C-alpha cells in the first residue's frame, strides 16, 4: 500500500538504533537489532529490515482488514520483511477471544492472500495476533489498550514501536484520534520507540469535514507521524504507471493532447456491497471509489513529470492536475 506525505518533515524517521538496550536483553530484541543493522544488506534495495513493532488495527473485524490488511501482513512475514517479534492488535467491538479471532483470520488469509497460505508459517505468525474489544468512543478501552501494548513490548520485544492503523467507519475517525491522545498513546513511549498513524480513505465527507478531521489529527499527532493513504496506489498496475509514462521512450513523447483523443479510466470489480452495507450507507459509493481511487488514477495519467520521484514532488504535481 502506497502513501503520500504532507511535508518534508514526514520523510524524517527515527534512527534504527535509537532505542536503548533493554536490561536484561532478550534474544528476540538482539535478533531485531542485528536485523536492522545487518552490514551484508548495505547497498541493497532493502538495505534496512523494518524494526519490530505492534500494529493496532482499528476496525480489525472489518472487510478491509480481512481482505487486504492482515493478508498483507502475512505476506510480508512470508517474504521476510516483517520481523518475527512484530505483533498485531485488532481493536473492534465484537465479542471475540484471541483464539476465535485468529481462527477467523486464518480463513481470511487462506482466501485472500496473493500466495497460498503455509500452515507452518501461519502457526508461527498467529500467536502474535491478539484481539482487544472496545468501543471507539470509550476512553477506558484506550487506557486498557495502553496497558496491553506495554505487556506486548515486554513479552515480544517490540521496543516501544507502535503503528495505529485507522480502518474503521469514517465517522469514528475523530473519536479514535482524540482518545489516542487522551490515553497518552500518540507520543513515542519512554522506551524511545516510534509512534505512527495510518489513516485510510475516505478522509472526510467534503472539504469542510476533511479540514476538520485534519485539524483533529494535527492537534494530537505531529505531521511526521501521519500517513494518509489510498490503498489502490499499492496495486502493481498503478505503481507501474509512472514507469510506463516517464521511463518509456516510446510513449512519453506522444503522451499529450496532440496525440491523445480522450482518456477513460475504468475500475472493473466483481465484488458487490456484500457485508459492507453499513459502510456504504455512511460513505457512499462515490466517496469510496471516484473521489479517491479514480482521482488518484487520473492524476497519475495526467500530471506533468515531477522534478523528482519523491513524495512531496509527486504530491505537488498531482495537486496541479
């Protein structure tokens, strides 16, 4: 899944070795430290292995979590890009136990993973997944979540690194963000780990509500912690558009109004509303697809070449469209 950052500060990231060593050090934390600073990876495309962290998914029982997010985590683990210490906490209102949630999620990974599920790998991955029941508007659920995250840090060696993934109904976004702030979860922990938040689309219902939501976000989080995303940007065909346009000597010279009669962008899906009726009643199909997915596609097709293939430069050219 691709991200867009809002400012140069967003590109600054905490040092991979900023966390002080725990005492006594567990073998898992030592392994994570070595993985991050492995000199044999120097100069490679993936020079640094991500640090272990705990990801809290708000809306962990939802369609996006089952179809996209958790299968993606499994695939990252399978590819060796997710440290074994990393953990996932699903935050939602349904009355699940950890065991019941893992069983349901296993079926989702088996159905929606882009590669066949390996039972041995799943059996190793699943114990790092827990379920936290709570209402998005209940502050108590966030204070108990803070205690749970501390326990996970101690048990699995996640070094205080926390990623909050907001994949709930859009009407709950403000409650989630404000309660994270009130519970003291928006700032890095005393273990010197990092804290970040991913906010899924749709980002507001209109310009006024989008601005109000953005103000709520920056009151609680620093801009460098925030990732506003559209998961369609992570699709392989979409990711290849810029290479197809700007790295192709055949098509780039004729990619202009003198040679292009018109442009049609089609999102052809065989997936219906299914169990997402509540979401569509609130957000609507227009906000779910054209307002974000299709507009992002359009900007990639129509924008001028950016001055650099970096987040801020790409954003600036998209806005000009």
